[in-house]
């Protein structure tokens, strides 16, 4: 491979093929962007799992349900973490009869 001006000349058995430097640079930039994107996805993946586990530990779930959620997040970090935030994190509202009755004297 020899450099000829702004083109690389690659010798093949059937002739000369010119590949523009811009195409090579684009491929290098694209590979760099793809690598940064994959690193960002890996970091997000780990962060979702860690935050989900912390949220499970601090939740009002029973110990058994915490164990189930922890195992789900451990087995499938991204899916388990997202499921925890969409479904499992919802705390069940407890009915408090004292809070639900109105006392006309206090109004």
C-alpha cells in the first residue's frame, strides 16, 4: 500500500483500486463513536442494576419479595432493574381508617 496524494493506492491482481482518505477517516471515526456508545451502554446497564438493588433494599417489600427482586436483578440486570422500576417499586397504599374519616369538628 503506497500513499499517492490524498489517496491510498492498493494493488490487486486486476488493477489499482483507490480508496479515499475521507472514507478511511470516516470508518475510524465511526468505530470510535461506536466504542464510546458501547461503553456508555455498559455504564448505564451497571448503574440501573446498582440503583435498582439499592431501591429494593430500601423498599417496604417483605424480605422474601426483596430476595426475589434481588435474584431477578442479579440474573438479568437490565431487564430486572427496569421491571423493578416499572412494576415492583410501586408501594401498595395501606388503608388507614383514621385518616379516611372526616371529622366535622376540625374543618
